[in-house]
């Protein structure tokens, strides 16, 4: 399958992508991974991207598209791929459409994993992470608390709420998503490619995607 996965932070895109890749051997592709891959491989585009990242700047879209173009034509993408967290904006979606036409790849669907805001807030703000950087075990104060409150089961270090997982930080991330990325749902709807899945478990999302593709 060749899919774009859309969904707010905390909607579970990563988990769904992992389960889908197990089904048919398609590969999960995220912008961060392919940038790191190109830098490690030392390609021309990778070297350019590295310059931007080292300077703490965003990698420009045309460079990301160039790296995406190389990545999508690698052998492991022949069985299919899942774009996770890309495109992020309408200009990127337009550039991707142009690129796919040029390299003759047809997408099956853009899947919008639609999880209510309060469910996402609850899911993310109840997460706790072990403060020991070598451990980083993840807990959830509701569904998976440490045996001793505030202490990691594995290493005994304090278990903390990450700065980017507070109510305030997550509300801000969701607002940014709604402003920049949510319009993509309309874009793919117009393209006739959109499948919206309103489910809260990854199994249900996977099932809906399978029946949506007809595979
Ligand atoms: Zn720990």
C-alpha cells in the first residue's frame, strides 16, 4: 500500500504505521528519518541538509522534496510506503503531487486519523518518562503507573512529565497542527483520496484502512 498518514500529534500515526508495515512489507517514511539517512549516507542533498540542521535552521522544502524523490525510488519502496508526518503543509502536498506524477507513483489513500482533542490531551498529558537518559522508560499515570509513585520500575530514577507533554505545550502543538496541517484534509478530499478514520484503537484504524484500500 502507498499511503499518506495524517493526524494530530498523539493520534497514533506511528503505532498505526508500524502495524501496517508488518502486514505487507511496506516501509514507514518520516521526514526526520530520511533526512538523517541522507546525511549519514553523505549524498549531495544530505550534505546540504546537514548544513541547515547544524545551523539550527529548517530544511527548505525543495531540499526535502529532492531527498524524498531519491528515497521513494529506492528498492524497498516497491512493496509500498507510508508517509508519516509528511506532507505537513499545502505547498509540500502540492510539490509531492507533482513529484509522484513525475516519477510515476500512484498513492492509494491519504488517511486522516481523527481522534478527539480531549482524547489526545488525556493520552499525552498522562504520560511520564524516566528522567534517566539511559533508560527513558515510559509510563502512564492512568493506564501504566510505576509501582512506586514517581519512581522508575527499571532504574529507580525519578519519573517526570516532559516539558513538551504538559497541558499547555500539547494545546500549543494541537493548535499549530490545526492551523498548518489540518488543511491537508481538505486538500486530499478534493483530490478524491481521503479516508477519514474516527477510531481510538490502532487495531480499528488498521482494519478501516485495509477495507478502505480493498486489500
Ligand atoms: Zn528508568
